[in-house]
């Protein structure tokens, strides 16, 4: 990978994150309408596979972490910087969203009294015996698990490869039925096939750093077409999009796209439309807050006769509000909060260094 490519943000990857987040919004907006009696909006069920945006996210995450920290492998001195970047990226927005969900759950009709362990697990995004308070945070539990294991690669390349190799073997053995799946949710999260998608992303980063992949444009196009082909197969009920084999199908398609789009961008700069760049920058906010936005928007729209509109119009409006709401949160909350958190972290680290000296 050339120095210039390594230094600037990969616009194709950033845009892909925005598309993945938007797919999830399309999926949840359709499910919200279905639960409220409007039915699924599209006859062909094309919104059904929007959940596969998560598969894309996991492959992208594996790629980004290894790609960004390629020069830090086997360097324990990089651990503080790694921890700072990961924690200040995830928690400054997640904690306010968690608080909002907790308040709504408390005000809701169902009794809600989490144990101390559940509160800690939700605050730190640790796998626990119960589902997370923030519905979409189950994916962040997988992310934090991956971030934790990646630490081993920073401490020692050999140790990291051994641990990640053992992790992959555990997942594959569980998938193949060689090991019995645990009834404990914590272990199920650790042994989930979803985790293999992080490794697929790391493989994409390794290839991008070491080799020039031929036919980059064709490879990226093939990956995108394959991803949506799997989605169409799911929408037509030819495959079960929620079953473990679909994780491989979506994951391999995403891997092919990532390798191709990165290589294409190495050949020449991509001209990513501004709206896609905006979606990419706001992808985390869009993903994390869209359920709140959809729920509040639907209640508001109901007061002005929203349910009388055609279901397709309802769906498009909800999707637009979910995405725009996420972009607004990204601009006004996510990035200011992240900046404050990183400033605070730098000050604390500086004080610690001075006191240690």
C-alpha cells in the first residue's frame, strides 16, 4: 500500500459504511411498519435483507482496524493510543443513547429493573446473560470482543495469531457441530459465526497491504453484485438470511468488495458523491440512533394522519427521517462529544505521564 493511500481516508470504504448503515435503517423501518399493522412495504421483499448491513459492517471493521494499526503490530507501546481511539470512538455517543433507551424503558409499560451486572455489561458493552438495553448494541458487543482480541496482536504478533487462530477454530468447530453450542449467551456471542467476518476483513487488509489485486474495479463490482444477489435470494426465501451459512455468503461478498474498492482507490482517487461521504461520516450515528428516531417519528406522524398514507410512502418517509436524524446527531452530538472525550483523555494521559516522571 502506497504511503499516500495509507495516510488519507479511504473514501470508498467510508461510503460503503454509509450504505451499510442505510440498509439497516431500511430494514428496521419496514419492520416497524409491519409491527404496527401496515405490513411490509415492498412486494418483492427487497427491504428484508437490510439486516445484512451488519455483515458488511463487521467485514469493514476487521479491515479498518488491521489496516489502520498495521504499523503497530507487535508494539505494546501502541496500546494506549489504540485504547484511546477505540474507546473515544464508541462510548461518547453510545452512553447518551443508552441513557435515552434506559429512560424510555423505565417509563414504558413493562417492568424494568436491571441487576448491577447487567448495568455494568451494558455500560461497557460486555456480553451478558441478557439482551442489551440498546437493541442494536448486540453488534457492538461483537465489536468490543474483536477489539479486545486485537490487543494480543499489538502485544505480540505471534501471540495474536495464536489467539485469533484458536478463536477461529472454536467458531468453526461450533458451526460444524464438533463442539456443542453453549446455552450461555456470553459464550454464544464469543462463538458466533458473525465473528468470522472480522477475520475476513483482516484478511482483506492483509492482502491490500502486501499485494496488488488484479482487476480491482471488476472485483469491487462483483462483490457488490454478489452481496445484493444473496439479498435477493433471501428476499425470495431461497435462503435463510438469518442462518449461519448466510454469514459466510454475505461475508465473502463483502470481502470481495472491500479488497476491490481499496485496490481501485489505490490505482486512482475515487470521486465519491458528497451525499455518500456525508452518510459514511455519520454511519455510526445513523446506526446507533435510528431505532429511537424511527419510534419517535412514527408516534409524531400518527398524530397527523401518517397511517392513512400509502405504505410505500410511509416507509420512504421513515427511512429518510431515520437517516437525516442520524446525520444530525453525528454533526451536533457525536463528533463534538468525541472531540471532548479525546481532549480529556489527552489531558489525563499527560498528567499521568508527568506524575510518573
